[in-house]
């Protein structure tokens, strides 16, 4: 039977070995490179500008505003366009031109670095209904409040949920309908929610979201 001193010495030696191994692993592992915003701007100007403008600002309403969108969300969407998990013929081709993960991160970080601009609601007759759905959901249909995931001001939650506030209402409406129809299938959660909503409810809440700031 080992003496208490021998046991303590063995435990100390094991701890030192574990610490040494952990330190060696940390030294050997490379931290992800910091995004290159200049490279991201180059990609945005040459690849993305035709549909999203060179800095992701308010281009055509059929296309999403990328300015101020969370980088992690943009990275996820670009990878899902590349893989076909999110079906869109145009974006699948555009995303395919981003040959490396670094370029995906670079262009996402570039758009995220731009300050989000405020949008505006267009239909004053549906503001009350849109606000009710966004902030409180639709209890009778089991639709949760949008604010729970996308925050009260539409800013979203980085790495989890996208910024919605100020987005084009036409784009938001199209995406909600795509979720409802199952043609956009890369978010089971949103498909379930949209499936429970009527045209009127979708139009009201997307118009309300467009004016959030």
C-alpha cells in the first residue's frame, strides 16, 4: 500500500503530465484566422454586387439586405446554398464561386461589419396585428412570438438567429411563404411556424418587421 506522500506525488505527476499535454495541444492547434475584410470587400464587389449592391445595402426588394447581418448566419446560409440544403439556383451558383471556407468567412464578415440601416413599414392598417404576432405570437395556433428568437427590435441573436429588422418586406414575405410551402427547407422550426399562419398574418408581421429598429 502506497504511503500518503507517494499517493500525493503520483497525483501531482499525473496533473503535470496532463497540463503538459494540454499545453502542447494548444500550441499545435491553430486558431482560426481573423477575417480579411479587404478580401471580403473584393468578393462583395465582384460577385455579390449585382444583386445585393457592393456593401449589402438596400438593393432590389426581392433580394435580402446583407448589411449588418450576423456573420455566422451568413456563413451558414452560404454553406447551405453550396450544399443544396437551401435550394436557390442563382445563389447555389454564386456560392460555388467561393472556393474556400476563408472566402466564405471573409465576405460574411465584410457584410456584417456594415451598420444596419433602418427600414419602414408600408401598411398602417396591419401594424397592430403585425406587432401582436411579433411580440406575442398567435396562442390559438401555437405560433410563438417572433421576438423570442429575433429580439424585440429585430436585431436577432448572433450565431443563432438572423437580424430581421429593416429587411425588405417583399423578401421577408417570400421567405415565409417558401417556408410554408416547404420550398425553403433549411429551417424545420420556421417551416413549422409558417405552416400555421395565414396570408394575412404573414403579410402583417413581415410588414411590421420591416419597420423595426
